[in-house]
């Protein structure tokens, strides 16, 4: 099935149901959305956009983003979604590399491409109202006739924002995307009564396929926030639309847990003891917190999908004990994205879950001692290749056609997949031992006062780079830091001693909980948050 075929069917079957809307905006049903898509497809035809041409979208999430996406697809062109968080230089490189002939762009990004050197970009269209900002109509066509599109045609080129650097243009066909969306239904039912609240970027394949294509396929309603999803924006939105389905990344729920649950029950010594040492007390606290959390989400949430990175085990324990309807999924941009996952009734602690229906996944180069190997995959959701990168494409596949994910994992007896980390981030010590930095980082991140961390090998030693919550540090050393600014000026020596004590305690705590060859030799406090990808994973290559 092609994207235009799927879209036309949904617009016919669910014509009068809500399709897309801002949380506080006027809703648009499927019939209205279909008319707007036809109108913008006709505009593209008048601009001379031909089948196979590349058309970019650079905008935050909004209903018109969705209209632009399907208009490009129905015109037979290739969508090039660009992550808003990309650096301006990277955005211009993508426009040049993709040979995009036109771009739908929101007002806030127009200045970024004002001086673009792309020689192909002939048309600039404002996504807010679809007015033409650059270029002239070249065709007198009054009506639009959709070209013949095959499911093997390229539907989208999505440029990755990887933790190891070097964005690559992942070519996904119509079949890749619609197949992956359809197979998701074997994991979790999605239907016309579902209400999605979208908080992740539509230009990332995770939200694009599962939070956009899938609900459109099934006639669901999708709502978008007018502003970034801060607590002051998100909480009223949850109360208003009461979503049944949301997608998130681990960092969002981890921050919520640490600020709203962990901080509250470790503030006093006796509470901290009960919370950390008395399991029944902790479980009761988590259950009560879960009831409150579900109510704050509107009371009818039935699927809270978490993907994009590994979920912290302590945070997952909270979600399980809170009976929150979370679910874990795993995949990559190159696999459209999902490869494996579970619904809320199937989750097992730290497991990804079973392999998705219709997809093959196995391990390559398995370590006989641990059973850990590289996850490789085959299926109709696996990309065609990297745009203009035949060498990288060849390297991404085994000789017999299996896609190399670059992730390390293992299977339990029930064939549930577990992930151990990235092959490229695994640290091989001098004695031949494998160290998985993600496991050490999860341990560090659960230390009170730590916001995030990164474990690297430098000159043969394991170093933990740590960003701390300075407000929390002030609470922990309140006597020493009673007035932060004055204290910094007048008693810097005492502050340094306090931080040195924190660093030493952190190192001691970590090394008591890891094996001999995973022990850290140094802790470096970094002043600013780490730079991250669209799915809020740290860009490791910037810190090596």
C-alpha cells in the first residue's frame, strides 16, 4: 500500500471524524484534510514539482505539517523532513545534499535558509498558510491528477541525528512506512476512538510512523501543542483532550520521576530510609503516585509508548509499581522504525519485548560467554539504503542482506529481546573485557543531584562526565551554599570541598555496584547540559 492509497481510504472511511488539530485550535475532519491535501498537491503541480522530486519540510509540529506531508506524497514527490533541532549549517547541508526543489517552512526558520547555497531550492512555501515566498507558478493546471505511484517508490528521505555524528539520508519506500505502521497493530490496537497527543518531532521516524501515519491509517484523532511541551503547556493540554495514546522518550518520564517522586520521598532521612530500604512502603508510594499520575494525564490513557533510548531500570520499576500503561519499543530510522515491542500488558522489566509480526531479527557475532551479539534484521520495513552513499549502504548490510543495527542485545528463553548498548559505544578494556557505558550511566543518573552523565574511556581510564542539578546541590549543601552568589564569591574553598566530597561519594557508590573492570577512575563535573539528538540521546561524538 502506498501512502496516498492509505490516506484516501482513511479520508473516505472516516470522513466526518476528527483527524488533526491544535489542542486549542479548530478541529479538522478527514474530509476537510483531504480537500486541503488536494489543494496543496495542485499547488506543487503548478510549481512544476514532478514525480521523484524532493520537497523538504522544516517546521515544528502542527496540522499543516501533516497536510504538507501528504500533499508531497500524493504529488509523487519525496518528503524530506528536517529536524528543527538541527544546526543551521546541517539544515543547509541537507537541502543541498537532498537536492530539495521546494521547502515548506515555518516563520521561525525562514532566516536559517535565507542565505542557503542550495542550487536546487527554487520554491519556498510558508507552512502556516501555504503562501508562496519564493518562486513563481509555472504550470496553468487548474486541476490535479495524481501520478501512478508504486509502493516500491521512495516516499521519504529522513536524515538521522545520530549519537555518533554524520547525518545520513535514510531512504524509505511507501511500503516500508505503511508496512511498519500496519504491523504495529499486532502489538497494540489503534482505532477511530483513539486520541493521540503528539509531543515528539514529526520529522523523526518514531513519531512520524507510529504517532502520525498509524493513527491516520486507523481514523484516530491527533492533537498538537501550540508551544514546546513544558509542564505549564502540557498539563492543561492533557486535561483538555484526555489522550488515550502518547509517545515519549525515556528522558521525559525519567525527569518526571526524579522531580516528582524520588525527590519528594528522599528529602528527609527517615523517608529516604523507608523509600529505599522497605519495599512494601516504596510499592505503596508508587501505586498511589501512579493513580495521581494517570489522573493528571486525563484519566483514559491506555498506551504510553517509550522508545528512542533505553529506559532507566529504576524509573521502569516505578512505572511497573505505579501500574502506569507504559510500553517499550525498539527500532531505528533505517527500519521505519519499529522492530520489536510490547503493549502495556506484555512488558517485562528491562525487556524490549517480542519481535514485531512480519519482521525477522537475530544476533550476529554472538559472544559465547554472555550470549550477547549485534542485532540484525530483515523485513519489508528495512530501508532501501542511504541516499548517495553506496559505500555506507553496503557496510550497513551483511553479505546475505541482513541490516546491521549496531545495537548489542540478547534473547531470553521466551524470545524477548533485551538491549545491552551500542556496538560503537562499547568499551573494550586492555584485558579484553567489554564495558557497556549505558549501564554505568543509568547507575550514576539515579544518584540524587545528578541530571545526566556520559561515561567514556580516556587514556585507558574510565571517566564519568556528570551534569548536576545545581539547585539540588544547593539543597544538599545548604549550610555551605546558603546564598549561592555570595557564597561563591566569599567562600569558594568550602564550595570546592563540598563538590569534591560529592564527587568522591559518587565515585565510591558507582564502584561498589559495578564489576572490577567497569569501575570509574575519574568524575568530571560539566557546567552545561549535554547536547542531544531529537530523541534526547546525548551526542557522544561531541565529547570524545
